C-alpha cells in the first residue's frame, strides 16, 4: 500500500501509553475465558440448563464478533480516544451489572453490553498503536499486545476458579471494576487527544451497513454454534446478508467498509491468513483435551496443565516476536511464522500416541511460538501501512478475521475431528479412534497452513515486483 502516513514519534509518555493499551487488551481477553470455568456453578445458582448457561459465553463472543468492525469505524469518525474511554466505561459498568444480576436474562443482557465494550476496546487498542508508537517499534508493541491477549486468555480459567472458590461466581465479573477504573484513569491521562481532522459528523456513520454486517456475522456465528437443523437456514441468511451488504456498501456515501480496500492484495491476504491461522489454533484447543484424556489417558488436572503450555509459550514469545518483526521485517517474519505453524501442525498429524505427552507438546510448542511470531508480524504489516482515517476499521477487520477463524475452528474442525474419530459420542470413543481422528484433523490443518504460506509468498512476490 503506497500512501503518506502519519508517523508517531518517540516520547517520554510511550511506556505509559503501552501500559494503557496493554490493560485495554488484557481485560476483554480475560473475559473471553474467565466465565467458562464457572458455567457449572452458574447453572446451579441460576437454576438453568448447561445449554442455557453456554449463552453466557456466546453472548459475549457474538457481541464482539458482530460489532467490532462498526466499533473501529466509529472510532475513525468520532475520535478514537473519546470512543475508547466510552468503551472502557461501558465494559466496567456492564461487568458491575453482570456481578449484580439476579436472573439469567439480566446476566445475558449485561454480557452482551460487556461484549460491545470489549469490541470497542479490542478494535481501538490496535488502532492506537499506529497513532502513538513509532513505526520502528510497531512490531514490539504488537508483540506486547499479543502477549497480553495470550496472558488474559490463559489466566482466565485459573483466575476464575480461584475467585469462585474464594468469593463466589459474582467475583469473576466484579474483578473488572477496579481494573476498568484504573484503565480509565490511564487512558484519560496518557492517550493523545483526538485530532480534529478525524472528528467528523457522526451522522455520516453507515448505520445500514453496520446493521447488515452485524446481522450477517450473527447469522454465520450462530450457524457455527447451533444444532444441525438450524445450520442451513442461518448460513443461507448469512449469504443473503453478505450480498445485500456488498450492494449497500457500494452505494453508500460514507460506507462502513470501503470495498476498494479489498483491492489491496496485501490487506486481503493478511486478513485471509489471519482467519486460516485462527481456525487451526482453535482446533488445538478443541481437539487437545480429548486426545490427552482419551488417547493418552491423562487425568483432568494433568490435561489442564498440559493445555496451559501452548498459551504460556505464546505469551512468552510475543515480545521477542515483535522485536524480530521490527528488525528483520514484518513480511519475512509473517512467512516464517506460517512455515513454523505448518511444520508443527504436520508433526501433530504424524506423531502416533506412543510418543506420549512429549510427542504432543513438542509440536504444540512449535505451533504456538510461531503463532506469536505470525500475529506480531501480520498485525505490524497491516497497521503500519494503514491510512490514519482507516486504522479503526482495519483494526476491526483484523480482529474480525481472527474471531471468525476461532468460531470456524471450534465448529468445523471440531465436527471434522468427531467424524474422523468415527464416534457419535467423542467422550466415549476408543483411544485409537481418537488418535486417528486427531491425525486426520491436523492433516487438514496442515493443508490449510500450506495454503496460507502460498498466499504469503504470493504477496511478498507481488510487493517485490512493485518495488522493482
């Protein structure tokens, strides 16, 4: 992408800005996983079925997925600092409402509001990097944010378990209140004021496009999480919604998503690679517990310990990965990250169960370390080349591609695993069948990563040709 960019300069406030953005990334990431461990307790406390309390998790994820692009675009229009402060405040108040909820319906409504606050925070946190961090340190900043995201997701289940045991289920939501207040103070003090050229009339916000995008993404996300009978109608609704969205956006005076952006092959490729990688990464989280417990016979506690290794590696690798992207180049490190994920996924599909836990952990360490490298490099490549007035919506699209990959990985790769294991009930499948299902699932995953590597090389070649 060739354009004139506003380059942030190093200043004494940069560490405080990074601290602010890190907390803005940690809080919504923490709430992605902290409620999962409390679902059995919540089912008893609210007198609800397991299927009903699952919506405590789904309401939050659906709100983020459907609203994150609109949140990013609105930040471009009304000012990112102003909207981020509103998002943090909403997230904090919604967390308080979650902790005070007396019924499941009230809790679900509060979780949806919390998801809207999280969408604003996640979209604008990454957008702020291009505005506040020098270009030479963008990779390091992206690596730090990737680390905070991994720490939040990893810490959620263990912190949730401790809080529920000590203080009850309400504490897993109320913990956000002091964090949110601290985040508000930091953001108000250290984030730069909105530039006047980005403060446009909010009436120019594309409400029709935002609504259509939210309905389309909501239909797709529900199709990936609902029972079989509802899948086809929801996918059909998503397809119709997508077609209408393209028509509306092509005619809008100030569209939510400028379709011309997707003519930029580098941006389109980066979004596609992000979705493919997230699909495979979610497969490791879905398939791993069943493989460890059924094929390797590990106890539940040990399964939890083994499953925490991958996110821990991603958290530790985030900052070094960002520094590599700064020093060697984002595009090269994107390719290196993808090759590493492909290699680890291929090994995971080939190693038989007789290698035990170490045979599983070796490929997982390779995958997650290179995932951290890919995330930092790919995010850097996108955001350093984004126009200032488009950083919010591009950041939203980047987060959206990741979320859609996670949803697809949980549903499609999970269904593939069950099918390949030849078991109607995977929890009762024979160890050999589970091991075979894992090999097939990650064989397909390795194929997806080969596609992603091919896309990355094609983009690098096109950029080299354009530069020569």
